[in-house]
């Protein structure tokens, strides 16, 4: 009986070797007096989501 390996290598496709990704400013938000945040493209979605929830939560509203 032939032994079958538990791990099999596969190749999905070649990564493009073209131009490197250029980071550019996507958004500039003024959070308060003398405070601002710059968000760049290619930000991970979960990081952006956590940031937006922290900055724009109901707890941060002026009372």
C-alpha cells in the first residue's frame, strides 16, 4: 500500500511582479482641536472598523 502524505503542496497562481504598491492618503479626519487622523489606502478593514468605532462612538459625543 502506498503512503499518502498528510500535507500536499498546491500553487494557486503567480503573484504579479509589476510595480510595487504605492501608499497614498485616502482620508484626513479632524478629530478635535489640534487633533487629526490620516488614513492611508490599503488599511485592513478590521483596523479601520475599530478606529471608526472608537472615534465616533456615542461616548465621545459632547454633553
